[in-house]
């Protein structure tokens, strides 16, 4: 499994793919923004990972594979 990665900017702002494996609220106030959406496309019969601008990043028939791809993509 890909590890969870939490990075900080010089001004102390943290960035990560959200997980409940780390109690993020214990280190400060949270502001969350979705990096992607994962939705099923009935025409292609595939799950699609899209960024916040709607750009297609990844597709696969399995939602679990798309979730794993998202995890690897944002934690590398």
C-alpha cells in the first residue's frame, strides 16, 4: 500500500490526500478541497477520475482501481 504523505509549505500550510489514518484535526483547523471526482460513465462503462477542472486523469472498469490510482498519484 502507498504510504500517506503530508507535506508542509514554508508558511506552515499542510497538504495531503485526506485520510482518517491521520487525525488531521489535532494539528489545526482543516480546510478541505476535492482534488478529483470519481464517477461512473454509463456510455463507456468505466469509472473516471477527473481533476477540479473536469480534465480526465484516469479511467478503469473498477472503482477500487481508480481510488488506488488517485492515492498513488497524489502521494508520490
